[in-house]
């Protein structure tokens, strides 16, 4: 998957073409003053990047610290007074 770099003005002028290329060919880079500034990618590409690799419940079940006992008892210390 090869991404193409677009100058921002060309990206504005050819937005529908840019979106089609992102959908068909992969991420498209938009540059501002010659420096990469943004990436346009397909919804499928975005979902692949943002979808968790494992369900949260499985994450906790498979955690290497699952058998560590936590001290969840609250402190009995009084709250300190603060002048307002």
C-alpha cells in the first residue's frame, strides 16, 4: 500500500478524487508548505486502527497482574481543613 502526498490546495480542489484514492489505494498524506500535516484514510482503515485488539473483559482475564491482591481499604485519616 503506497500513500500519495497531496499539497493542501490540490487536496481541496480534488477532494472527491483524494477520498476515492484513500478508499481504493490506502492512506493519502496532505502536506502544508511541503511538510506532512494530515492523513486521509478510508473508514475501514480507520476502524482497523481504532478497534481494540481484544475485548476489555478478555484483557482483564489475561492480565499478568490478575492474581495480585489490591488494598482497597480507605484511609481513616481525617480530612484536613482548608481556609477559603
